C-alpha cells in the first residue's frame, strides 16, 4: 500500500460504498494489476465498486483530499494498459452500475449506466428493429463506459462509424468530484463539443457514469460472402477497389493464411488451407439494392483473381462465417503459447505494401506474424506469436511491433485505430505528433484534470513528469 | 501578406489575409502580445453567429488558405486548407463521384473552416450524420500562435485527444482552423424528394413517429411551416388547409430509390398525409436549395435555432407558431432541430418571450434555444441569447483559458465566454 492510502482513507471509502464494495487484500488486488495488456503490471492500493454517481463523486473528492491517484475501470479488456494503476491508488470499477435506464425508440436513443456490457444492450434491443452499432469483438465482456473511454470500433464500424458517432451525451464525474451532464438526448448542445473530447480520452479527463447512445435501425437485409485469394496482394487490392467503386460494405475483414490454418484446425469450417488470404465481406441495407452490391463485389473479387467467392445462403451459414472471424483470436492459442495483438492503421490503398512489410519485418526478427483485421478501414491487427517465458523472444517481438507501427506512420497512418495509447504506446505519441500538438493535448487535460490525479501517466509522454511523488513505474522500467 | 477590406458586423480595425499556417501563427503571436482581439473570417456568411463582440480587433481572413493539400480518391479522404469554399470542394469531389453530404447556405462563399467552426448541418444530417463525423484530421493555431494538430489522415484513429471534435462548433474561440482532413462518401446514383401536407401538429407527430420505423431509410426528414416564399410560387399542389409540409429525401441506387418511393407512398396512404407527391426532378433542385438556404438569415427580427429530443419537435413548432403566426419555420424534424425566423413586428416582445417561454420550453424537452442572427441580436441579454448556462459552462471556460489565455480569439461570442 502506498503511504498515502492509509487506514483512514480505507475506512472512509467503506463508509461511502459499504464493506462489501471495497477490496484491499493483496490476494484480491492482483486481479486488478493489469487489463488485456499484460506486459506491465501494478496493483492498485484499493479497489472500490460504486453503485451511484454520488458515490463516484464522493470517492473522487476523498482521493483528492488524501492526494492519491485514482482511475476508472470497466471490464478491463483494454489492450493498451489504460487500466494500469500507475502509482497505485484507488481503482474505481464501474461494473456495478449496470442498469439500462431507458430505451426510447421514438427518439432513437438509449440511456445506460456505464457498467452495462455492450452485448446486454444488443440483447435488450433484439426484436425492436434497432441496435447499438459499435460492436467490438470483445462485446460480450466490455462495458459501454469502457467503449466510450476508448472510442471503440468493431467489424461494422466501416459503414456505421465508431463509438463517438453514436454517443449523444454522458453524465460524468470530473476530476474534482463535480457531477456534470455533457450533451444529452437532444442533438447539437450549445457550446464546446465536450462529448467529442471525452469520447476516446481513455479515462484521463473524467469518469463516465451514464451515457445517452444513439440507436441505429436494423438493416432490412444482408448478404455475406467469403472470397478466397491466392495472394495477399490480390486480396488487398480488391479491398480498395470495392470501396473505390462507391460501395461501403457493412464489414470487410481479412484473414491471412497463418490465421486461417489456426481457425481451420480449431473449428473445421472447411477453409482451403492453401489460400493466401480470405476476405469476409458483408453488405447490408434495403433488399432492393443488395443483390446488385453483392454482384458488383463478386465481380471485383474475380477481377482480382479470387479463386472462389462463397455466399452465405442463410442465417446459419452467415453466423458460421462470422464465428470464424470472431473466434480467430481464440484460435491463435493453438499456434503459440503467447501472442501480442498490434493495432495500426494505414490508408486502404497502402494495405498491399503494409502486409508485405509485415511479412518482411517478421522474417527479419524471426517472429511469426499472422493477420486478421478490419481491412475496410485499413485497420491492421498483426498478431505476433511468441513464448512469454523467453525474454529474448519478447525483445524481438517488441522490436518487430515497433517497426510495424513505424511503417504505419511512414504510410501516413496511425499507431492505433481502436485499442488506444494507454501506457503501451506512449512512446509513439512523439513520433506521431509534434511537441506543440502534445502540448495542446496536455493543456486540454489540464483543463479537465489539473492535478493530474485522474489516471496519471497515460496517453501523453509528458505524463511521466506528472508531479506525483508516489508514482513508480511498476514493471515499465524492466522493459 | 495581403490586406483586404471587408465590411462586417464585427468591430474591426484592420484586416489581414495570411496565406499560410505560419503567417496565421505570426499574426496570432503578435495579437497575443498586444492583447488584440482576432476575428477569424471565412466566406463571411455567418459573421453574426454567436453574440456580437464589442472589443475592437483584427479580422483574420482565411480565404488566403485555399489549397487542396492532398486528395486520395481511392482512400476517400481529402486534406484541404480552411479557406477553401465548399462549392469548389464539391466540384472537385464530383469528378470522382464523391461528395461531402453537407448542406450549407451560400456554398460558393462558405469556407470549410467556417462551416466547421459553426458546426453547420443541414437536412441530410438525418441520414448522413453531422460535420464532426466527417473530420478525421485537423490543424489549428491557438491564441498564443502555437500550431497544433489532432487526428490524422486515416478514417480510423484513436491516438490522442480528438481535437477534430473539440474544434468543430467551437466558433474559432479555441484556435483558428487552418487545415482539415475529411472522410468522403460516394455520390448516390439517385434521389427522390417526396412531399405531403399535414393539417394538425398531432397528425405531424403521428407521421414523424411512423417515419422512424418506416421501411424506407430517408436521408432527410424536413418540415416547413409558415410563409415560405417557395410555397407561394412553384409548389407542386395547393392545399389550402395545410398547416405545413413534410419533405422526405430518399437516396441510394436507382432500384433502392424506386422501391423506397413506392413504399413511402403506400405508408403515407395510411397516415394523415395529404397532397402526397414526388417532386419532379427539375423542381426538386430548387426545393432542396430552399431547404438549405432557408437556414440563412432572412428579412426578420430574429432567427433562432432550437434543439430538442425529436419527439418534441411539434411542441416547439406549435409554440413558435402561437408566439408568431407569421414566423417562417423549418425543422430538421428527424433530429429535433427547429429553425425559426420571426417577423419584424414581433421585435418588441421577443426578448421577453425568449426568456419566459422559448428557453424554458426547449429546456423542458431536454434541449436549448440559441439566437442566430437578425437586427435584434445586440439587444439580447446573454440569458435571452443562449438561455441558462449548461452545467459544463465553467469547464468550457477552463478549456478556453488553456487554448486562449489572452482571450483574443473571437472574444465575447460564445456561451462559455464569461468575459
Ligand atoms: C479479445 C478482445 C477483442 C477486442 N476487440 C476490440 C474491437 O474489435 N474493437 C475495439 O475497439 N476494441 C477491442 N478490444 C479492446 C477493448 O475491449 C475495448 O477497448 C473496450 O472498449 C474496453 O472496454 P472495458 O469495459 O473493458 O474497459 P476497460 O478495459 O476497463 O478500460 C479501458 C479504458 O477506459 C477507461 N474507462 C473504463 N471505464 C470508464 C468510465 N466509465 N469512464 C471513464 N473511463 C473509463 C479505463 O481507465 C481505461 O483507460 C478487444 C479486446 C479484447 C480482449
């Protein structure tokens, strides 16, 4: 326990949320030492589970009084270390704020607490003709609050946009404990777009307690197909040609041979194992236009020498195709004891080049890399396979990751399309942005989080000098 | 640097027209050191947007920043300087069969930077989202002359804070936008514009609610009420008892638009919509233009924008109609946004009506009202202009202070600008 988190703080926290909602024993805290990014770990000193916004506000005020750092956590599925409690302190876990408060179909919006799991909302909306569009692959576990904080995407964001395009407003607790409503169910609130600033701020500007989210009409129909290619170049060329032809598919996902083999071994979908790449393509919308879009896509695939194009004939076949995509990560376990999923973005037309470079980089560092990704947005997820027990391998994996992300930047892209900066990619911020850009970001953070007690040492490289004496780098220094 | 002359409702003592971001930075650095107010001006189409400032200052025209920096049609992205006009941009995009789904008055003069700063959104916001959804990268200069960027060149990107969103709608109070990168959309092959009249507000709500679950997927759901000029002249058919008119735009492939047209006609048959008609294509352009330009200031005492939850649109329309039977009203009804242009004889009473009736009603329906333009503007108190401040007003002021500590960027114009 860091010196600042003393017994009196613990007692006061218990008064706010009750004994059953405070964890402080080491054996309980280790569960919270990291999120989906497992390379760096550090235990919080206390974990609290508030049930109301007032409790969150009181906890935050208390942390300020005691001058200890604090940070929000949802389901902890972040892949960038956003939930790493740098410097220990109080972790505020929002998973007990789990009510769907309102579903208003007439106004196409829902009002939910931030601990609501993404999939619960999907289920609650089933049969209404509406859905909540952002569908991260982790949707069975991740929370709406976490989605808002990381501006999550998913396979269907190619057509429907990412989280920020679907959040109308939030209720939030500011770094000093003030409760505010930012935006709301009506569009275009006056003044600055603080909702836009909060979404994607990775828990460093405020703690989101509730959100008004936009609901989207279910498409009338859908066509799902699978195109098999003998070369990755041909597949990636087909991608930019489809979109260049003015068709915006609902989803356009790519799997390369490495991942195909793993998926096939795990689930036996009947994919050809000698194929270099497959594209999972889905168009949705009005029945009246779907066959035309499907036929045009099929023609483009054939122009690019697709070996075959399979069509899902019914809902069951469609579900099977999607299962192969959604469970691809799970199948990776068959290939190697550990893996690291990278997240980079390039302009779509740079995909052929980028995939070639990934192969070369993997070869140069003797790291096996497989790919399954949101190809339509140019959002790559190279998966680097290694064995965690071998520190020499870890070194090579980190160097290969860095080279891949550098290459994304050289192509005019980004080092993260959806997983965020967290602690993982802080070093890349100064490659992507100028000192002046970063200073502007630091100023925005100062306006919201002047003491920098809310999730310190995240996102901005300058955060290292965040002025908190009790900050220690956990295992960061070891890397 | 070229010095231009310009007449504007702003208190301007000098004009500058920088031709590069470096020149903008130099201007702002200089202004910051002397504490000179700076009023960024694009095409000059919305200069009375926001409260009227009193401080004498410098007009910084962005029209010298007028280059396309990079257009990648196959990636469907474009980087363009802030002073580029929307019309010129749309012409360039049309050559590749692409577009921005933005509907903005005076597109031949309105600049990309100005549209962003005012967050101007027209009818198509219903189907295509708003300006902020299309901005993927931004460069701006803050109130101390620092150049800063957010976002990048790719359609998906979560690195760093999202300045693209923060600056959209900030009315040039945090920084002068110098360049933006935009995500583009393909042009639809076909469009149909359908109209019908309604006789009561309750009928209108019934029709609007049904449109939310219609088999069609409209790209715009608009309502016109009051003495719109276009209704006198070339309107498709007369309906003497009409309280107002609905307009629904359908866009997509030929097959989709044909199918939706059939369905909409059937659906409207079962609802209290009268005089249903598909507006002939040659006429549709004119009507569409009216829907876009009607948002612009007219001969009026005051123009107002009210945003509420969509289901309350009729409450607002009814209230405004009651206050001023001659008010020219337009609603982006699918989104709960109402634009009102009040007649001139109401000038005396409006400030009081705003505070006592319009703001409270907007608030009741979870929204706000805001004055837009008109000769009455200078007479409005802050509260009449914006209504009660939101719970985030001091947070907005804190953000403003970080980006413009000398308080030189558009001083006095925004709701959070506490002077
Ligand atoms: C198998 C797998 C697949 C994934 N697929 C995708 C994908 O397709 N697309 C995608 O975008 N991401 C994906 N992710 C990443 C992750 O699931 C998302 O970032 C998700 O939004 C995180 O939600 P969470 O509730 O787990 O948040 P957490 O991991 O708990 O937190 C994430 C960040 O948000 C902050 N935070 C959490 N809750 C709040 C709150 N209420 N207020 C303020 N800040 C808060 C935290 O401090 C942290 O910085 C995947 C992860 C895994 C493990």
